[in-house]
C-alpha cells in the first residue's frame, strides 16, 4: 500500500457535499440528525441532487450515483464528501472509473464505503473510515469529537483494545469492512497489502462466512503480507441457533492467530456501537502487548 496524504484540514464555513453512492436512504431521521451535527459545527452542507433516489436496493442507477460523486469532485468550492449511508453499491461505481484529475477532497464513511476508500487510497489520498450521516448521531461525544479533530488538523489519541498476539508493528492503516474488501480482492481497487496494518470489522455474517472470507485472504497470500491486524466489532455475527458452530471470536483467533504478527482485538470501531474514526493510508503502530493502536502522524496544517 502506498502512503496516503490527507487533504488540507477542514475549517468551519467550508462546503461539504452529501452523496449516496451505495444503498437507498431509509433512515431519514437519523440522516437529518447527522447532517445537523456537521452544520452545528459551522459547515455548509449541501445535499447533492439524487441523494434520496431509489432504484431497487440502490440509491439510484449506477450512472446517477456516479454523477453524484463526480458533482462533488468537480465542485471547486467543495472541500469534503459526506456519505449518507452504506448498504451495497459502491463497488459498482468503480467500473470504468478514475479519480485522476480531481483535487484531493475528504471522503468520509464506512461499511460499503470501504470500496471507495480503498480505491481512493490507490491515488495516495487518505479518506476517513468514520461514521456515516445515518450513524453519526448515535456516536458518543468523544467519537464525534475524534472525527472533527482529525479532519480539522488535530492529533488523535490511541485506541485501546485487547492484545491477542504480542509484539509491535508499524505500517499503513487500512480500515475495511471484511465482506466488501473480500469482494474487491483481485480487482483494480485492491491495494498492495504489503506493509499495512489491516483493521477489520463486519456485521451480519455467520461465523462460517467469516471463516470462508479469511480463508480466501490466506489462500491468495494477502494476510501473509500485512504487518499487523486490528480487530474491531463483528456485530450480529452470532452462530445460527441449534447448529454446531464456532463463535466469531474463535474463528478470528484461529484464522489470524498463526500469522506471527501482532493482533489487537476489541477496538472501538465498526457497526452497532462506537465507530472511532480511522484514517486510511496513515502510518500507525500496533502494539500487541499493550493492546494499542496509535497514529504516527497528524494532519498537515
């Protein structure tokens, strides 16, 4: 993975555009609360036409959702792009797509937005794996503040987890939704995993599916390239009732525990709980002995 540079820090008064590059918007009240949080911080938030469209489970046809992204990228006054929600559909925008020729802008989201964040990192631009507009209002104050600290040019405190495998590793942080990233393996959106600290989270996947995905990462050699693994929340991933199964923790320990690299679990990011902002492609240190994930860089002023 190549080192990524964050765009210049945001400041109140900047224009941010809202887009829906993935699933159709359903959580309207939560969405409006998320928009209001950004506006209450002094930002001008503009809803890009089409953000509330619907085409099946998608927020509009591919060309229309791609146009939302292009509108934001081409707007000379726009400093950042706020993703409305996840769901599915971001990867569809990457067919015949290029980020080239556009000024670096903040891209903020997670879950299905993994597809766009991974693709953008190929250009050396750091997006932020962070709450969507539909999830931001549910975050505790410290998590909301953490997001604003990062995009406004302030440093971030380390995140505390639980060490599973000891030792320390330094690498470039790649926070991903496991399912979305697995489906991008072998595509142009996949970065080189060498020298990365992989941060994993997922939702709604049975333990055997997590096993299947991690086994694919092992078989294609991807996990053997990373320097360390930061494990966030795997929510709604309980075994099916009355069927013999491992727990998701047992699967993660089995598939990650023999790699000979630091692994830290129980970090506060992912679905259905605190989702601490994580910058993409920034140098971090993972301490498997103390259970810490620490950034080595700050946003340039």
